[in-house]
C-alpha cells in the first residue's frame, strides 16, 4: 500500500490538500 499526497485546485480557486491511502 502507498500513501499519496493529493493536491487539487477547487473551482473557487482554493487549494484542497489531503492524504489518501491506496494500493
């Protein structure tokens, strides 16, 4: 399993950052 850092730009221009765990 790996932990991936997910950073995405929301429609309002703010940055949503979160960690997800996948395989």
